[in-house]
């Protein structure tokens, strides 16, 4: 009841379908009684990619896009990187604040395979400290700077 008639502000376009066949995020917003959804950035994934905004509009909600798009892109950069490459984004950090976890493989490991495995597990943003591993990632084009 508290959200009936409300405006929802979201970073990324709500999904319009789910791979599991369950209700989508757009469906839940409409079902809750939200009247307006303001979306910072559209989601290029197969489960959104315009499908979320279409579902919202078909349900009678007002939809606006692009508000603070550049600022919001920082919040979804790991997700978008994994969507594009299949691997989580890796950055150098001193303390890992704001990351999913630390990437601590051996610099001599097959780093692409390790990152693909972690991407399949759902990781989007990993960190490592500057050093041998960061340099190996950098040399292979696997470090986001």
C-alpha cells in the first residue's frame, strides 16, 4: 500500500522477462501500484533491452529514461562488463571497498579461464592490489583502468 501511486527511481532498466520464467522486475513494479518509473540507464541484456520499459508502459506506468545516466553508469559498469565479456571487471584497489571480492589468482595461472569461471558464478567487480598479479592482468588486457 505504501508505494501505490509512487515514483520509483532505478539505476538500470528493470527486466521485462526472466530466464527462470518467474515474474519480471517490471511486473513487480506494476503489480505494486507504482505509477511512474524513472530509469537512469537502459539495460542491454537480453532480459531487459527495452522489454522492461515496454512492459511498464503496457501496464499503464509512466516511464522516463536518462536521468543521471552518466553518474549511474558507474554503479552498473561491472554488470555491463560481464555482460559484454563474460568476465568480471578487475580493478586495482587498496582495500576493495565496493567490490564483490578480491581476485587473488597466481600471476602464472590462466587468468582468462579464472575470470570466466568467476563471471559464470555471478561476480561483476573484483579487485586486486598493485603487484605481480595486477601487472599480469594489465599485460593480458584483463585489468580495467
